[in-house]
């Protein structure tokens, strides 16, 4: 009975999302978001990866509800300072800027959660990546969950079975997981997240690749922690399938990347994507849609924040 009720609730919530949700209430919403994202990516190419990642880190913690955008208050402990997010997740100001523009055009109409979802799609397009139709109508949470961010988000040292478990808990398959991981074809990672891998002398890392990466990542913890390296050393600013070729050559920067091709259950998917860019692009787009459908707040649940960093003041 409980499972039936849960499935009904989930399907009802998702049914309330639609691609034309703002057509009559804020017809400029999508063009305004696109313009803001294109400008941000043009200013800094890395922002494309950051905005895709922002959506991912939002959806994996109590659903796609913009909880990650909330700042600390006396009653809210922000997710921004959680271990997987601190000094790592970026793009907040881009979302804030777009929200400010939309509030001047259509006050109180477009949710921060929807802006984050559309921004991820537009960011992918801005670097010639896949596109997809974004379902809209999410509402914003009135709380955050730092504990959820600590427990639910994948870690950069997670083994394959743990990664599969984390994605399965959100209704995403192993294939979805590998496709979504392909977003690491763009973007950069901090030295602190891959130091152990490049100095570990493991059999699952190419020696020349490790040596190259050590050049900007000192072995001593604390030194150069925030030094950056591209996740894809070959084509760091192109959304392509080279990430998967890197994995097959033992050149995954993060341990959680390389485990996708390490003699385990996902090897065949990595091999397929390395040979078939169109299959990767198609699966990535489909996985982003499924991820965007994780536990949305719809109807009268949640609210549409006026400012993305804070809940609305009581009337």
C-alpha cells in the first residue's frame, strides 16, 4: 500500500511538469535564461561544466528543488558548505543574475529550481553539447539539507558499487550514471580531489599521465589543494566522447571516473560511448531529463522564491 501511494505521488508530481509551463505566465523565461547562460559561458568557458554540475548537486539532495542555493540562516544550514560542495560547486551568481532579470519581467513566477534545470541544458548547448527538452513547473524548497548533501552525493573516491548504489537510490541506472559522468568531458577538478590517485602508483593509472598531473599538484596535503587540472586533458573545452577514450587509456583524473572502466560491470558502456559519440549524446540527454525529474516539488508544495538564496518572508 505504501509503495503504491509513493508511486502514485511520484507520477503525479512528474505529470505536473511540462515544457510549456511558462508559455502564458512568463513567455520570456526561456530566452532570458538562455541569454544569461550564453553570456556567462562566453565570459568563462568553465562555467558550462559548473552549471551542469550545479543541477546535479541540487537534484541528488532532496530532489531538484534549488535547496543548494539557500544561504545559512538561523533556521537553515546551507548545503553550500557541505563537504562535496564547499570550494567546489560554482555558478550561484549566474543563477542569481538570471533570477533577478526574471523577477523584473515576471515577478514571483519562475522558480529557482527551473532556472537551474534550464541553465544546465543551455550550458551544454553553449559548448556544442547535447540538448534536450526541459520539463518545467518545479517549485523551490523552503529548507536545505546539509546532512543530505554529505550522505547522498557521490564522492571522488567512491568505488563502482557505491556509485551504482547512489544513483540507483535516485532512480537512475548504471547506464545513466556512466552517461552523466561523461559531463566530465569538460570542466576542471581541484588537486585535493585527485592527489591520492596521481601519487598512489596504482595499476589503474597511466604513468605518463600521472607524471604530467603532478606538475601542478604537490604531493603534500594542503599545498596547492585548489590548483586546477582539466578533467579531460586532451579536449578540455569540447563536449565530446574523449572522456571515455581517456578512461580506456587509464587517464581518468578522478578515481570515481576511472572505476567506470576497471574490469567491472560498466566497462562495456564506456567502450560503447568511446566508439559512438551519438549514443553518448543521446543517452546523456535522456539521463539529464530523468535526473531533472527527481522528486520535484509541484502544485502547492514549496514556493517560488523571490531571491534564490533565501526563502520568502512570511506574509
